[in-house]
C-alpha cells in the first residue's frame, strides 16, 4: 500500500504538521515560525525521506483544497464587525488595493520575462498575489500549470506572512488598516491569518484587500497579461 495515496493519512499529516507549526509559533512568537511554512517543511521532509511523490500527496489532499473557498467566507464575520472603521476610508482602500494589485502583476510578469524564464513561470507569477482558488482558475484560463501556480501563491503568502509586518514597521508603517491592506493585497489568506494574530482591525483590512484584489485581478488579468 502506498500511504501517499491514502487521503485520510495525508490529510491527517497535513493537519498535524500545521498544528505543530502553530504550537511552535504560539510558544516562541517568532515571525519565521509561520505555521504554514513549518507545515510545508515537515511535509516535504516526510515525502523526501519516505520516497513518496508530490503528485500522490496533492491528489490525496484535494479535499483540503476544495475547502479553501468556503473557509475564506468565514473572514466575512471579521470584516462585518469592522465595517464602520473601514467604511470611513473606502475610497483610499479601493485606490490602494487597485494600485497594489496592478503593480504586483506588472512587476511579476516583467521580472520573469526579463529573467528569460519559461512562460509557465510567467503565468504563475501573474497570479501569485490572489488566493489559491482564484489563482487556479486564472492560471487555467491563461494555460498555466496548476502545480507552479500553487507553489508561487504559497511562496507569496509565506513571504508576506513572515517578513511583511517587520518590513512595514521598519518603514514606519504601524497603522493597522494600512498594514492589513498591504498584507492582504500581496499575501492573500496566509498573510490575513498572520494579520489576525495582531488585531481584528488589521485582519479585517487584510480580508477586504484579499477579496477586492482577487475580484479586480480576475477581471483585468486575462486582458492585461497578453498586453504585457
């Protein structure tokens, strides 16, 4: 029997690795001990040591990927509770997220093309700042590869969750709304989860930015990508 083809085992492995990462973060409170990052490292080590295949693991954990969409809806509660605080800055929020999303796509596409990387990498970079379900659909419409898309989305999310807030604080940006918008725009769900550990207001701003950026990117990327 191949254990990597058993959904119950692989889902259990994934959840166990994540909760262990969460335990480490809560105990030591270090930004680089991000639960998602810890889970990825642990699962990669298990696959490597046991001689498994990434394809088998991904197929066995499809149920978790499916649950990403309804899970994102749960962020609506936090957003609802902070509606009054965010509503006062509606125009600034829309402008900030729109500009941030555009810059993210343009710089990602231009950088990968300047480096001479194959087209699948360019396609994956163009969708890295939106949450996984949207990124996968956009990548499919562009003819991209799902595995590369997921990898870049995870990389973007982890980098934002680990280094995003320390970088913003070095720049002197401490406002929870501004920080949440920046994290949510570039680091989607993983960054939003990190923002939630700071404050509900920051988490709400990040959730709003994630949703708004996903919606706007889904609208303009199919046209902008081929123009770039």
